[in-house]
């Protein structure tokens, strides 16, 4: 039964004469009520997207505590990886401590197919901003993002098939092992049977930049840059591209959550034995979660390597996996919007925030304390406080919040009250 207009949006204790939106002007309130419910749900996200899109235009006029455009690119890349990890950990309930392996695989895919690394060959396909006579493999970065995603998804399947038969702590230990194997491999991959695959500890640099090519650049009177790296607005173009990528990731994540596959993941997360008894194929469903989570990690890694113009082994260490897991826990397991918030908060603290706080303490308060030296201790303290005072995360998933607050109460078989 549909509630009267004046009672919509109220709690169970509302009375017919009350209106929870009484502070709005009558015309605005009436217009709001006429909007369809899906539109009302999209108003706030769309407003945030518009503000984010124009952020480079007004970033310079904001106080120093606000992140720069380059910092935001890194924050968005880490948020994208956190949303991908949320598919594995938040939806399917598979504790993954080796997500950095997919991040590294995506970055080195970009390094292999968009750099001078393989100087034995000269191959160009859609490359922009470089000479067509440059040695090495040079494929368009836009294609490489898809190639990196596909490659890491296949790697996720190959890693998942022998490991996803395990549960709980055993699965976490195995994924931790793979997370350590891949970084060690790229550090020592400068002599694989006499072949230089990863250039060892020096990494692979430079990596080609995205761009729109000469034809589109000339057609738009250079409004679209031929190459991001050669543009005066390099940081802005990387920011806008990163924003589009994270929006696509969020859209796919939300659609997956509401799909039949997403409901199967949630069933496995809640009770794997019951899910199997109801006919859900555990291995296939888990492998899909692992592969799709790896896909977004690979795309983020390839984009980040292009942004940094290089893939370096020092960027891929175990703490990154834990850091991404902290983003998911802070925001709320299974909550897409919570993970975005957690990713942006921890990403800002990691890149710029702690250094800014340390500078303010030294200049304004005269306190000689550098928070960057204790960054992982600070992140750990944040997670402990969240677990104590808000265990469901900053923006909890509704199902997970109900489970923790209400619990699961079963009636006893015997001993019923007389």
C-alpha cells in the first residue's frame, strides 16, 4: 500500500500531520516529490561527480589542506583498486592478502607493450607522441588498459583454481604467498633464462602516455591533446581519465552486486555450506569473483604505470595489499560507496595528508613530530578505532549492518518455554 505523500520518508513513529522535509520551501518540496525515486537516488552521486569533474578548475583557489590534482590521480587509482578488491573480499567473503600481485601484473603489462623494453623488435599500433621509428613495442594505452585487465583476469583464474578450494585463514595464507611471489619475480626478472623481462630493480621506464592522436587533436584545434605527456594540462587529463575509469569500475561493481552472480557471492559469504547445498557452484562462482577483482586491479596498475611513466618494483610490496584491505574495512565490507570514501581518505593520508599534518604541527604548534614515519601504525590505529566504535564501516552495507546489530537468532529445538 502506498503511503500518503505527507507521510513518505518518515519513520514508524511519524504522525499524519508531520513532514520530515518541512524545512524545504513548498515549491521545492513539491518538485522533489514529483521526481521518480531512481532519479532522487542519483541526485547526490551526480552532484559529486560534477564537482569532481570541475575540481582542477578551482583546485588552486582552495586552501593548502586540499589535495592537488596529481595527488587526486593517485588517490583515485588506489580507490579503483579498493573497489576491485571489494568484489573479492566484500561480496564473496574471500580474504585476499595478495592483491598487489594484480596491480604489479597490470603495470608490467603496460611496460612490456608501451615502452622501449623489447628493443629487438619495432612494432607500433595506435601509439601517440613518439616517433614511429622508435624501437620496442608501442601499442595504444587505451588498448593496453583492456589487455592488462584481460591478462590479470586470466592470472586471477590461474591463481584461483588451485587456491580457492581452501577457506578462511588457509586461503589468506596462500594469497599472501602469491602476493610475495610476484613482486620478487619482477625484482629478479632481469635474467629469465638469459632474457631481460622486467629490467630488475631498475624497473622499466619510460612508458608511453595516453593521448588522442594527431587527427583528433588537429580536428579539435588541440583541445584534445595529442599526448598527455606533452600537454601543459598533463595532470588534469590524467585526472579526468582516472575519474572516468573509477566511475566505470563503480558502475560495473554495482551492477555485479545486484546481478544473479552477485547474489551468489553474497550467499557464499554468508554461509558457504548452505550455498553449496542450494546448488551454487562454489569453485566457478569464487573464480569469477577473483577474476573480476583482478581485472580492475590490472587496469588500475596499467594506468598508474602510464601516469608515473614507469613500472618500478619498489611500488609493489606486501603493505600495498594490506593498505587496500584497510580501505575496504574502513569504508565497510561490501559497501561500494563506503569503499570509495575509505579509499579516498586513506589515499589522501598516504600521499599528502600525513605530510601536511606534520608540517602544520611543526610550523603552527612547534611540535617536532613527523606522522609519515609512523604511517602504518596510524592506519592500524584508525582500523582498531573503527572496529571498536563502528565495526560496519563508515558507510555500511545494509545487510552486513543488520547482521551485526541484530544478529542471527535461532529458536531451540528442545526446551521450549512452557
